[in-house]
């Protein structure tokens, strides 16, 4: 009985400490794992399956890139998101602008099945590629058939992108054209039929 009580107390303590650690980090989920509440996108392309956000163009031909966007805007933050790409090209938009017909413009942390594009900082519908990454190093860190994690930090003029622990971009915006606040969005790219999964989308807002 003592052993059981000791184990029970230890378990409760560990759970409490783990919960406190998460709270201390200050991260909160942007996706509840069940619905797309708080998000805006084309229901023909986006759904929730087995606790993941799933984007697919298998059953729809896109006229242009389409996005699943947060309804809220964010300024300075640390964003964590896990993703698994079946093929082709996607991305995570940050500090972006919502336009009609599920179109988005702004900064994008690129996701691709080719290392020369994965990890790049791009500006969708605006200035194009802003900062590249080292394809050889990216190839060592990207997981083509598994889950990857982006940590994206936006703090004032600085944008840092970390892919599976490897920093692909550490960019400082020098232009007044760079947005200081905007939505977060997930991309489906026009072109070949593609599919991508997202999960564990967490944000910590910074001062």
C-alpha cells in the first residue's frame, strides 16, 4: 500500500510540475485538435483528421495558392508548429495580410520537399525570396517522410526560423515594407496535387 501511495504521490507531483513548466513557458495552442475554430479557409481543402489539420488539393484544382488563416493577428511571438508534407510545397505565413478568396500576402517560412526551398524566408505576393538557407545543411535536418518542427520567432525587425533544431534563417528587416503585425496562415500551393498535415501549433506572444 505504501508503494502504491508513493507512486501515486510521485505521479501527481510530476503532472503538477509538468503543467507548471508548460504554463511558465507561456505557450498556448492555436489549434484545439478537434475543430478549425479560430481559423478561416476553404472547407474543400482543409479538415481535421485524427487530431491533425489536413490540407489537400487531391479533390480540387487551385486557381491560386490557398490558405487556412487565423482570425486573430499577432505582432511579436514565438510560434511552434509540427508538419508532415507528402509532396510539393507549402508554408507557414507570419505577420501576413488576409485577402479575398482565401488568398494571403506576407512573410512565409517555406515548406518543401526539396532542400533548396525548405527553410527559406519568402514573402508571398510581395517581394519574393528574402533570405535563403543552406540546402546541404537543410537536407541533413529535414524529415521527408516524417514529422518536422518549425520554431519561428518574430521580435521587432528580426525573424528567425528553426527547422528541427537547425537555424535556416536569421533575418533582420531593413525595409519599411516589412509588416510588423498580421495573421498566421498555412499554405496549400497551386500546381500538382499535394497534401500536408499540421499539429501542435503553439504560440507565445512577446512584448
